[in-house]
């Protein structure tokens, strides 16, 4: 499972770098075209919006997996004994997995399905909007995988985490 965790983490990192790079290029082109041509390209604003959606939702899954970038207030957790900390972390991972399942996978999957079924297309890029929203259930599945991975580490404290 550790090898799969590393592979998925590296793949997400590469995808996030690619999305961010495309976003930078897109925004630079938008500014340059606005000043040189006097009119920005029609697709740049829409692409930037979609790239930001993918970047934030996929980035949230990545941060969940890395456990290093989470914004948290852990001063109360730090006051607990190591055994109580482990129990509390188990509860947190289970709650995160349940949230990801209900809200992101089921809810996001329903949103994606509905939008695809209705045939909604983005006006400038002409991309089915269901593909844009597909990142929500994908990220939900990744969060569930990362929660299960972290639970296996928490359940076996003698294992090396990374």
C-alpha cells in the first residue's frame, strides 16, 4: 500500500504542477493579449476558472495525503497522551473519509452525472461541464484512499509513516 501511496502522490504532484503551469501561461497570455491586441482571448477567463477549480479541489486531496500542509489547531491534541492522540487521529480520519464519501463522491458524482445528462457545455471552451466537475468525486476517492492509508499507519504505530 505504501508503494501505491507514493505513486498516487507523485502523480497528483505532477498533475498539480501541470495545471498550475497552464494557469500561469493562460493568465500571462490574457494580460499580454489585452495590452498588445487590446482585447483578451475569449477562452482565457474560462480556462483560468476551470484550472482554479481543479487546482483547489485536487490540491485539497493532495494536502490530505501528505498530512504536512493541513491548516489545523493541534494544541489540544498535543496535550493528550500518545494513545489518546492515536485514537483521536483515527476518529478524524474516519470522519474525513465519511465526508469525502457522502459529499464529494456521492454528491459530486450526482452533480457530474446530472450536468453530463443535461448536456451543459462551457460557452468559450465548448467542454462538457460534467468533465470540469469530475474532479470532485475523483478527489473524494483520493481522500478516502489517503484516509485508509493513514488509518493503517495509525493502527500500527510501529510502522514507519513515510
